């Protein structure tokens, strides 16, 4: 059963703490993405990676970090430097030669207390 | 910068009618536009892609049009059903892997 998974579904964190969101895919896709979704706004790209050990900043990368040590995994760390981290975070993947169709995970809702 | 505009107001229609959602973009026409469906608290699901040189594209009860003169795409759902109730997102790709998502239009199909 192929797909893309994210965990946890809900995450709470105190101000000043770093937190890591998990994203795993078994679709054998080369490209992976992290988006942030806020109410009334479109998804905004945080980071993306087209191959292992390489990733690029998106429009709102400040306060976030990623790694891509394995093709299947693309974890996102929300650092204490992110000013307004409360949001819905979505991970996606796509084939390298067909980047237009992105497959999204179920999302992680992060709340900073 | 490139923008995608969608009607932020929710669209309510009666079951069996055709729903029409609008997507307007700014600046130059993208090579293609995409439409996704998103249910509350879930990730978006890809529905259709229409290229610049395709005036219209269909998939079952879905139809998408692309008008480069008006800088607009229309998304139609014919014979709408309550199960079609969701938020529909319009997306363009600017360059590389940089996708621009619209805020989405929430559709409610009333039984």
C-alpha cells in the first residue's frame, strides 16, 4: 500500500523549543516538499528536495531546517527562530520527471503554546 | 510576483446542479494550471492539469478551461453531489519546483 505518511497528526510545543515533523514516502519518488498552510492563504513552500543529500529553500525557509539522508524520508525541524510556527504543515512528493502531480501526506497541525 | 486568486467566499449549490469555480492569475500565463481537492484537516489531492494550449479538459464529471486572454481558469463539476463538498485549490508553477497555490474556494453541495 503505497503512500506518503506524516507524523504526528497533532503536535504541541512550548515557545523556545525545536520540534521535528516526520515525512516518509514509499512511492519511490525523487522529489519531496514541505508546505505550510495558514487559514485563508494558499500553501507556501518551505523547502524542497529533488535528490538525496540536496535541498533548496522555498519562499518561507527562515526558521526551518530539513535533511534528506534517505530517498524515503524528508524530516522538517521547526526551530525556535520561527516567529509564528503555529500552522498546518503538509509534506508532498512527486516523480522527478513528472513534478506537476504532487502527492500529499495527511498533514501535521503544530500548535505553539 | 505571480499570484493566484480564487473566490474566497464559499460557494453553496443544490445537489444536481453544476458548480463553477474561478481561478485568476497575474502576470504571464503559466505553461499549465492544476486543480486539487482538499478536505478539512487533510492533504490536497490532485484532480486535473490543463496546459496553456488546451482550451478545455475533462475527467468524468469534472471540466477545466484555460483562457489566456482573460488570465483565468474555470473548474466545473456537473451533476454535483454532497460528496463533492470540499475546498478546491488552483495551482500554477512559476519556475523549477516553485508552485504557487491559490487560497482555495470552499464548495458546499446541499442535498
